[in-house]
C-alpha cells in the first residue's frame, strides 16, 4: 500500500515540477488507482503485485468511494456558491437601487456602460422633462427613442388624428389606430415600449395662450411640427422662458436639425428664418411628398441631441445646423449666426453675450 502512495506522491511531484495543471495531476493519480484496482480484481490472491499493494481490493475501493464523495460535495458547494453570487449581483425588484429598480438598471445597461453617460447620465434622463411638439413624422422616432432611452417625463402636444396616409412614415402609429388622436396613439406605443416613463398627452393645438404655461413645466422642447406659424410660436415661447429648443424639419429628400438656445449662446430659430415663407412657397409634406425613412433619420438625431443635451455628453448642435441630404447620402454642418435685430431673441439676450459664440462652459 505504501508503495502505491509513494508512486502517487512521485507522480504529483513530477507533475508539479513540469508545471502540469492540478486537474491533470489528479487524473494521473486516478489512473494509478484504476491500475491498482484492476491488479486486485484480475490477478490471483497470492500474486506478488497484489501482496505488495495491500493484498485486497477492498481498501482501494473504499478509498475511491471516499474520493467520489469528496468530489460530489465540492461540486454541490460550488454550485450553491454560484447561485448565491448571482442573487447578490442582481438586486430584486422589490429593493430598488437608488432611483432605479433592478429591471430598469438591466433595461438601461447599454447606456450605463457608456463612459459619457454612466449611471449619472441615466439618472439625469430619468429626471428630465421633455416636451415634443407634434406626433407626426419627426415626432414618431423622437417619442419612441426618448421613451426607450428612459426620459422620465415626456409631454406630447398635437391636435391631429391618425390618418391612413400618415402610416408610410409615422411609425409610432398603427393601422388599427386610424382615427385615434395622434397623442393617444403615441402614448399607447410609448407605454408599450417602456412602462417606466411618464407620458403626458395633450390632444390640442398649441396656441399662444397656453404655450407659456405648458413650456414652463419642461426643461427642453423638441419641435417636429410642419406648421410654420407653430414654429415661430414655439421659438418665441422657448426664447422667452430660456428653454433650449431642438428643431427638426423635412422636405422631400432633405432634413435639417439644429439646437436653438440663445439664453446660453447661439442664435434662435427666428435669427435664421426671420420671416415665415409666403403661403405656397413652402409646400407641406402632403403637397411635396417626403421619403418614408427620412423622418426616421432626422427624428432619431433629434432624440440623440436631446439625450446629449440632458446628459452633457459630447458636443451639442448649438450654433450649428446639420443638414442631411438623403438623395445623395450626404451630411453637412453649417454655422448659424445671431441676428442683432432678431425680434424674438435680441432683447432677451443675457448681458455680456453679444457674439455668436457659445458661452465658455
Ligand atoms: Zn433670434
């Protein structure tokens, strides 16, 4: 018996010396054990090899059985430990971690790992209140992506109802919701996408008498309307309240997007478009047509710029306009300048900010 134990020790020592993994060394010793058991089961009782290895198979079988028991115990123990670790790593729904439940943390995990966002950025998104003007072509991706991204409170104002001819591009609405007010159709889609955000639908036209009170409840305004008068009203109200405005517009194959925020530098919408185009010079989508995925491109960019602005990630579009030419697959960015005689923002510009440049921030 001692001879076999010495052989096992020698095998272990040689394995250790040669850098063989522990697992392989145990396998070699298991082979030695199998060899000894085979000797005892096949050779006659008085064979010298049997006499020199203990004389009987019984102690070896006992030793093997004990080894199996130890291995089984270790396997069960490590499985239980792994399960305990898993439970500790994923907190349960009933015990939210900070402002987020475990399900929300998991939902926003791809945001939270981003260096520019992290947990702080995701919390800012949750605390943000964003108002979207229009639940049409641009509003569709804007609303869906803001909801998906976890923007905590999203208001949407529109007085239109879903029409069959909208569905070629307004992907937030569905065929079975034709005739439903767009804000309620959008609300249903957003709630289905992300039940963790608050949606406030306003089924009415934005008018001057309600704009100020409405805008005051939000941190950021996104304008995706195709109505010229509404655009000027949105701009004037945002300027008066000092709210940043992300504005998107479309025509046929081309889209543009800009951030207007004169309170923190840069021009306002009316600095760039001093006067509304004469009736008939700016045809609507219904008259001129618009390629279906284009609002998807521009609206997604608006949602992206909103997320950047809320979280402080990267460089925003203040003082610039991004133009997307879908027909030729080209992007370009132009600089925008303030107009000293702008009727909307010249009077309300903060003291000391007189240039086009962004404030040092
Ligand atoms: Zn202006």
